[in-house]
C-alpha cells in the first residue's frame, strides 16, 4: 500500500556567507529582531537563548563581515544602557525577510508540483 504524501512537509533554510563563513541566518535574524523589540542586547540574548557574550560576538562578526553597523549600543547610566538597530540593519532585515519569503514560496510550489501532483494522479487511477 502506498503511503499518502499528506503527511509530508517541506522545510527550507537559508543563510548568507562571506568567504565560507556564516554571516546571517535565521538565528541572527531572531537576535536582531529581539534587540529591536527589547532595546537591549542582554534581554535579546536571553530571549534567543544565548549568552550576552555570544550575542555580542554574533553582532560584531555580522558587522565586520557585512561591512555595515547593525546595532548602536548606548552606554549605561542612571537609566541603564540600551541598543537600537541602525537604519542599515532594518533595511538588511527587510531584504532578508523578503528573500526568505520568496524561497518559501518557491519551495512550497515545487514541493506541491512534485509530490501533491503525484498523489492526485494516484488517486485518479
């Protein structure tokens, strides 16, 4: 008995590399989104489940490899420090999210074409 493809799902993952080194992907996008949401690298790190030191390391690596500033850090003081995304970071995030969405649409369409069509043909036999 042939198993139905209804149980199958397709997943895709995309990331950006520079000289073979990962620069940006889903995890780092989530980190930047959390910084934008919380206004804090420390809070963002906690949300995505990494240490502050690891989050800062990711930010520095992204900025160095991309050649743009992504996060502006504000020194602590009476009201504490904080962090905000640069306009360049917001534009980069927008482009990356658009690329992710386009990839998902393409992969979903190709999956449906190859696997769902096969199932429909089997049902009509």
